[in-house]
C-alpha cells in the first residue's frame, strides 16, 4: 500500500509540474485574448498580387504568430468590403479613397488604418497602333470603359471636368469582369490595375500583333488614393489589441513580400491563390507592385493625408458626394 501511495504521489507531482509548465509557457508566448477567434478580411478585388502582403502574412504564419486566425475573401463588383464590415461579415477590408469617402458621407462609421498603395495603379490600356493619345483632349470621340461606382469613374469624371471633355465627347462602356468588349473594339480604352491585369493584357496584345499603351490620369494632375486597410470605428475603439495586431501583421507581410530576396517564394504563394496566372508572370506583377507600394520617403502603410484631402475635394467637385466630408477622425 505504501508503495502504491508513493507512486500516486509521484504521478500527481508530475501532473502538477506539467500543468505549471504549460501555464508558464502560455505567459511566455504572450498569447492574446483574441487568439483563435476568426478574423475575416474582405479584399477590394480578386485575390492577386495586389494582396501579396496579406497572402504572405497568411502563408508564412505572420498572422498566426500575432494570435490571429485570418480568412482572406476576395472582393469584386458583388462583394463590397465596407458593406461587409457594416454587416458584421468581415472585421477588416481593403478599399480605395472614393469608396471610403462615399461611405462616410452616407453615414458609415469607417476608419482607415493604413494606406497600402502610395501610387494609384489605375490606368486605361489601349492599342497604340490604332490610337495616338498624348493629352486628355485626344480622348474625344472614343469609347471608354468605366466601372460605374468604381474609382475609375471618379478619376475619369475629374479628368473630363478639368480638361473640358463633356459627356457627349466620349462613349462610356459599362465594365464587367470580361475583357471581350475591349478585344472586340466596343471599348477602345479599358480600365486596369497596371500591376495586375494591365501586364496580362499587354502580353496578350503583343501576342496578337497589337501595341499596348497606357493612359494615366495622374500624369495630368488627377490623383485618387487607392487600396487602403479599413475597419469599423466600433472595432477600432472596442478591440484596440486586435486592430493593432492585425495592422502590424499586414504591414509586416507587405514589407517581407516586397523584399526582392523573397520574390520567388512570394510569387509561389500568390500562385496558390491565383492559379490562372503563371509564377513567372506574377514575378513581373510583383516588381510593378513594389513601385506602387514602396516609397523612399515614408514607411509602408503611411497614410498620405494631403492626398486623401485631394481625393475628397475631387469627389465633391464632380458631384460624386453632395457635401464635404471631414476626414480627421477617419484617417488613423
């Protein structure tokens, strides 16, 4: 009996040591209270190289190491990040300035956590063997693809107003997720993200003997802030640890994703999400994305408040918002 009792005592002591060890281990790793809770990120568009930072943070465990269980969901015409945040279907989203400002004007309580793109990638692609566009006035008489409600609509309307192009001077073609109208010539200019589908379309045009050219409204003084990280004010104020952990993880993901030494691995990671594009092409897209996100002046994610004010003024002048929107409480 004494032998059995002694064995039981030893067994109990071992259990206690194991439990104590586990407890101290949890303290050492700094486990946060939001660990294991699902976090949904709704992108602005489809999953591609424009989400390279978020994809890298997911694939390499940056999110997990920050105590986050993140699900990345693609956006698009049918999936609006801000609306999903308002409805509680997502905690974070990626949106452009026009989407944020329009939403705030109608009463959405949204805050901007970081600005991913320092330069807007939106351009219009066209066949340079048929068209010669050197200035905005050269757009008169042409058919232009427009995503109604998108940032390309805001940019083009601002350009038209600044250079005296009336709605009778151009023919608008409603853009959908199908490039057939552009290939058929129904729309002579087609809006693209120059770092993503712009590269794909340019290659296909060359294969068919066409000369891809890009029209960039920024060259003519029209600036609109592109992809930025957003959340609701409710989440921002009630869950500051979650917001900080997520934002820092995203920015760390982008910093590592744009490091040239990780190029091959990042391209492989993006390819897992976007299998329609080859790894070699993704590497080209990644190089183009570096020029849009990285800056020699400010760190990744810096919010260019002056550019946001310009974006707000642009939307107001074009009647896309009915009143001025105060951004001081929106930009964090």
